[in-house]
C-alpha cells in the first residue's frame, strides 16, 4: 500500500491544499524525494516525464520556507528553480502557485521573449521562489534587480537538457552568485554518465533516486515505427490524422524550418495545425499552445527545445516526424504522452536515411521497437491515386479560402 502525503512529513496547511487539488496518493518520485528534501539533503533524481517531479521538489520547498522566521529581504530569493525553456518555466510556475495558494509565499517567474519591465516590478521585494530560464535570470542579475546571496535551495529541472544544450557557461555564472552553503536538487527524465559526472561536481554528497530504469519509457505508451520514403512523410502523417480521427497530436521535427514547413503542409491538407519553435515570439508560442489545448488546432508541430513544458494530461498521440539526432531526446519526446498512468501512442515515421538513428534509440532503450508497413505507403511505392486526388481537392479548397481572405478574386487588378 502506497504511503499518504501525511506520512511524508508535510505541514497541515499543505495537506489541506493537496486535498483541494485532489492529490490523493504521492507518486514514487514524490514518496522518495519529499522526505529527503525536507531533511535538507542534496538530491539527484531520475524519473520519467509526467511522474510529478515538480511537486517532488516544490512541496518540500514551500514547506521549508513556510517555517522561515526571517522576513524576505528586498531583492533576495529564497529558492531558485532553473529550467531550459519558457514553456517549462510557465508550467512549473503555475504548479508552484497552485501548491502555495493558501500561503503568503511569493512565487515569481522570469523568462525571455517578453518585456523585462513587468518582471522587474514583480521582483521588487524579492521572491520566496523564483522560476527562471538562464538567460533572463542573468539579465536581471546583471541589472541588480535581484540577488542570490541568500538563496537556500537551488533546483535544476530537466537537468540533463540544461547541462547538454549549451547552458553550461550560463549555469557557471549563476553558480558563482549562489552561496556555497545551499541545498541543490537535480531532477530529470534521463541521466547519462557524463551528465552525472557534471552533477556530482555541483552537489554535496547527494542522495540518488532512480524511479525507473535509466532511459526507460512509460509502460502505458504503445510505440510503433512506420518505414516510409522521406518525401512521403507529410502525406502519411495527414493520412494517419485523418483516417484515425486524431483530434490532438503533438508532432516533433528536427528543425525550426521543418516545423513551419510541415504546419503549412498540413493546413493545405485541410488539417488545422500550428508550429512552435525558438524563432516564434513568446506570444505566438503561447497562442499556439493554448489553441492546441483547447482543440482549436489538431496538430502542434514542435522542435525538441520548444516542446519542453508542454504538459497535457491526456495527450494520446505523439509523432516523431523526424527521428531525433540524440537517442535520449526520444525518451523526452514520447514522455509527452502516457502521463500519470494514462495510455498513449508514440508513432515514428522512419525514412531509410534514419535507420541508424533508430538503432541508436533501440540500443539506449535496450529493446527492439515494433515496425509495420502501412498499405500504400511502403517504401518505394507510388502515392495512392485516390488519396492523392483527395489531397489535391483539399489543397485547392484551402487555396481558394486563402485567396478569399486576402481579397483576391477573378478580374481584380485587370485594366479597364
């Protein structure tokens, strides 16, 4: 029988909040991490995406700060949570605000792509918990809007990605501004040995938690690989979305340009889609995500970095339009579905050129992924005539709608 939140040592006010949020039973990572964090230990935790890592570090942080008897000083930050992307920063911030809703603790979020002025106003008087992306945090530090000299707890969320996506120079600058006597927590879905070596240089005698085998995927996610010619991938994706009536599918591409191009292709096929990548403004990224969550669009096309922080509890379909260059990214990608024990499907469209990438993924997972040829889309076959005719009609209809919106009609522009 799983222990209750009461058995983990959290204070009564937090337990009341958890009941209001319908948090009944702690997940495995919460069961193991919360007592350690409450005890002041450094923690290195590996757990699959969707297992409740934010609550695993957020709840004990809030509990600890509620017991602080000293007033929060101007510009000071008690707890710092560092994340790689704007979307994840927003998600973590929203979760922490929910956990702290019945307290007087101040939770603030800062990330790039939006005005610093409003963030600077919010930082006045300091913050009990600050959620931040590295670049924007350094902007505020350099402008002396905040100080980390009295920070008690430092959390690196999605730690492997933070250390492996070129953030090390920024993290080193931030570490220099943190006190040497602090609690440090690393949470992530995957840890290879190189990343663990870096982590151990920053943590002090950490307690290591590994909830599931390293680089494993959730058992509730059904995985399938469809071999297909590279130039027919968009055609196959449109066929899958339409024939299987997928209403909400998250699609991963390798590049920003590829995500934009695929979104346009799907729109021409009559499928409402939007792309989300690092070239988009924060407003455009947020709108695309909100439209996806609300069902206004059926397909959200994302790059690996932009997808961090996409948290949809019952997302059933994830498609790897391009297989990732790094096998570890496959684990992160398909972790967007099958969250919290829910069923999910992870589909990969594999061209002949990507067979080596699939082999790397299978070596990482130590398993063979099932493959299936779809009738009409076998590698080396010509497009299905009936389907191609349907695509042409759909695209012609979409073009007419676009011209109508732009006010382009027959006869317009001709000399009279």
